[in-house]
C-alpha cells in the first residue's frame, strides 16, 4: 500500500465522486421541477382568487404562513 492508499481505494473514491455528481444533477432537476410546479400553482391560485374561490384564498393564506415560517 502506497502513501495515498491502494488502487481499490482510489477506485472507490472515483465511484463515489461519480455518484455525487449524478446526485447533484438529479437534485438540480428536482429543484427546477419544484419551481415549475410552484409557478403553475401560483397561476392557479391567482385565477381562483379572481373567480372568488375560497379554496384558492385558503391556499394563498397557507402559502403566506409557510413562507413566514409558521
């Protein structure tokens, strides 16, 4: 075994680095999908409020509380 570890250790590290890269890519994809979903939901709430929906008002109120950390 050398100073910097064996070849199998280097291979394990390489595999873990590849896995981390794939995980970061997937996390970014999921974050983008959440932003898209939130955008559609906001449009839906706004349209519901324009048409007098009490459910849309409830969702808007819940979202405001969530953003404030309550």
